[in-house]
C-alpha cells in the first residue's frame, strides 16, 4: 500500500514530508497519484513553489481538513485572511498564494484568494486609488 | 392605437402585474424620460474613446441610483453609453482640461485671500515691532512669501481638486465639469502644475509624495501657522485609506504582473459590474481583461435610459442574456457600421421597451442566434419581423400587445421559425388574413400558443386548421376571440394532448357545451372567465371535479418574467 507520507520538493531544493491525505487537496498531486500505480516513495517536484509558500499552503490544507466540503465562502476567506496576516500581511503573500493555488490546482484556495482580492479591490472608490494601492503604473503619461 | 389600449385595459385582470403597472404608469415614465433627455449633457462630454466616462458622475447624471439594489447593481452599464471604444486618447484629456482649469482660479484665489489675510496680520505685527527702516525688508520677505505661497496654493488647489475628482462619488459638488472628468486627466493636471511651479514639484507618480514635497517647501520657507494648517489640510485630502488599510502600504511592486490573465479574469469574475467598469480605467491590461466576453454574458438593464450609442456598446460586449424591460433607448442607438456586427445574443427581453423601429431593426440585424425573445408592447414593422425571422433557432416568441404586425410579417415569421415551440401573439390587432397566415404556416413544433384577443377575426375554421397543423398542442389560449361559436368545440376536442384551454369571454359558446370537454383525457385546466355566474360555476365544478377551472388569470406563454420575479428571464439569471 502506498505510504502515508509524501515527499514534496520545492524549487529551493528543500524536501517537505507531508501527509498524503493533506495534500490530496492539491489537484496536481491528485493527478500525479492517479498516474502512479506503484509505491510513491519518489519525490514529487514542485518547481514553481517555494518553501515559504508551501508552508502556508499546508496550513491552508490543515484548516480545510477540519471544515466540511460546504464551508461557506466567507468563512474560507476569513481563514485565508488570518493566515496571511499571521505571516506578514503584505500583498506578496496573497499573490504568491493565488499563483501557487493556480499552479497546484487547489480550487478552494484559488476561489478564496481571488475573492479576497476582489473584496480588497471593491473597497477602493477610484481607479487612481487602486493604482496607488497596488503600484500599478499609470499609462496615461 | 387607442382602441388597442382600451382593449388592453379592459383585460387588466388577465394581465400580469407588470403589464398592469406599466399601463397605468406609462405617463409617468414618459415624463421622466423626457426630463432625462433634457438633462443629458451636450455631446462635448461624451468622449467615445475615453474610458473615463464610465464613472459614477455619469450615472448620477442620468438619474440612476447608485445603491446596490437588485436592479441597479448593473446600473453602471449605462455608463457604457459614454464609452464607445476602448482606447483613451490624450485629446480627450486635453479637451476636458478646460472645464477644470476654470475651477483653479476660484479655489486658488480663495486660498490666496486667506493666506494673504493671515500673512498681512503677521506682517502687521512685525511692522509694528520694527522701525520704518525695516519695512522694505519685511515687504520683500512678505512678497517672496506671497509668491511662494501662491505657487504652493495653486499646486495644493490642484492637488485637492484632483483628489476630489478621483474620489468620484464622494464629492458633493454637482458641477457638470467635474462629472465628466476623466480620472486619468488628474495626471495631466499634474503636468500642468509642473510647468507652473517647477520649484515645488518633481515628476513623481505618487501624489502623496508630491504633497509631502509641497508641505516640506511650505514648512521650510514660512513657518507660519496658517501655512502649516493649510499643509495639514492638504494632507487630509489624501486620507482615503482607513486605518486598517494603512497596513497595506504599497511596496512599489506591481504584483498583478505576476498573475496570468486567466487568474486576473478569475478575480474580475467576482466583481460587480460597476467595479468592473472602473477596472477598465486602471491600466491597459485591466482594460483588456475587463472587456473579456466571459464577464459580460448576462446583463440586466431594465428600467434604464440609454444614451445614443449605448445599446451598440452593450451588444459589442458579447452579452448573451440581456434584459431590457422597460428601458428607453435614445436615438441614434447604433452607428451605421453596426449592422455588420454579429452578436451572440440568445435571450432578449425587450418587454415594453421604448425603442425606435429603425434601431430595433438594426438590433435584430445583428442577432442570428436568438433563442427566446420578448417584444411585448413594442412597435414593429415588416422589416423588423423579417430580421427576427432569420433567427432560425428561436424557440419562444412573445409579441403580446405589439403593434404593426401584418399578414405578410406573420406569414414570414411562421414560415421561417420552424423550431418555434412557444408563441404568444395575443392582442396584436391581427387582421383576418394575418390569422389565416398564422394558422396555415405555424410550425408543427409549437406546443404553447396564445392568440387571445383576436376579436371578430378568428373563426372556428381557423381553429380547425390549427388543429390539423399542430395536433400536439399542449396549451391553447383563445380568450376574447369572441367570434368563436359552439362549433369550435368539436375542433378543440381533436387536440388529443391539450392540457390547458382558455375560452374566456367567448360569449357565443354557451356554458352547457363545456361539459363536453370532459371527454378530453388530457385536459387539466380550463379557463372560462366571464362566462358563468357563480351558481352556474358551482354546478360546472361539480360536474367536472377533476378539472382545474379558472386557475390562471395570467397567461405565461413565452413570458420572460412571470409574477413579480425580476432577476431572471425565462428562468435564466440576468446577474452573474
């Protein structure tokens, strides 16, 4: 029978040993596991993810495990918000998570992340404010 | 026309509440739309290529509420009226500069006066305390201070104005100039200030930095309380972040560049349409992504008034489900090149819309994929019907109370619309020829038909022909076809699958004949309003215990919205 733990290698070369059940939330891993018939002692490389992000992702998977499938969206967004705040609270974290969720095919995290970002966007009243907030270059010049 | 209306009002109880309300408030809406027309600004401010016009000022202009009520959450779409194409040009910015520059002098002047007053007071004190020999020095200093302060004031005034302008709806001023200002023109405003006071401003995109510069300069040269007060006042113009947001001070990196367009669309799909329009003004990439068709598939623009050209813009957005119930479309709704554009529109609700015949024709000339359309109470002509008939995949058509149908157009439509399954052509003032054309050419696929209100033109023979043509009819509404005689009953009996029948107010048919309808195994509902007294009704009900008699006041054949639900048409959401 396949082992309980999987080895994930992030792009900085570090190996992370994680529970199989936990990372099944990552679609990309599900796909890989489907293809692998034998014992998965091999290391699964994740070249687009770094350790910090992976740690956050695993924290997300943890908190998702304790909720049932139909956890309300707002609840998930709050969990995500707290997660980000705890680990620095800047934009970079959120954007990293969104990109990683897209790459790893984690729909729940992707939805929560994009909705969170959408909520932030909605809180600003003008295009100029948005540009200031997200350092978007003003192309009129 | 008046005859038709009269007829319509006679049967108010037969109409759904929407129609009823519309007939009574038609005058009210006409007045309102008139006012709107007069209130619309000259075309100077309608810069087709400026995305700026997609602002709240424009919406307020058009008298559209900004609150997120059920219907107005996509009200921002009317702002599309002001944007005809994507690219913003600097021409627009410069042409919109003039109204703004007129605002500069008054404000600067005011502040200058304040400043001068306070400066004079301090100068007075210095003068008092000094010998006359020092007056020239003080005056020079005062003049220098005045000059510098004036420059700073102008810069601050402009900064304040741009801050107010960019705060959009939060501004209390209702001046027309402000309303149509391109939020991007705030940048050109900065350019202007740069040329006027090069000492104080360095080219910097962050306006906060610029104000800090101004404050620093002001504080360094004149440590007078008034200036500092003005300086801090200027800073307060930029407090648009709540304390909780201030944690997210921008770090200078545009993280959106790390996201693919796919993810960006994933973010945009959560945004309400109002915000989505604003996104288009943020950057070129946002503009491109916010225009993606997948974000604009469903729109509810009921009860709005469209500016000239607005409808064309909306069609170009790739909308598939469009509700335009009771909207007013101002002329000209389309540009000459519009007819060439093929839209993906599939579900169109134009119930009680005020739209000219030529615009309607152009609209239909763009549509070839329509599946369901409602033209309730609209004005039609042969060309419009011809264009509509080219939508071969049409399944449901609602033309109740429409005007302008001729035998030709009816024939053309029936011949062409072979996939039609549900048709409501009641109260359309059809001629006898038109009725003949209808029943002779109607598609056999039709299972729901409402031809109520064909007074004096619909005869028993028509029903017989209809039965031969559509033997599988499930629902048939013949109410108010008062030329029908008892001879029609045998013809009706031949509909072996008929579940619903209405012969309300067909006075020539005596009540005694209805009992024969018991012989129809499939018939479940029978509407015979206005035919029997209460006592007679009781008797009939006893004789036909399984029949649902007079259960449906309103016909729902092909109706997009039944009852009071307004958020969907034909069961399709109009909001996504």
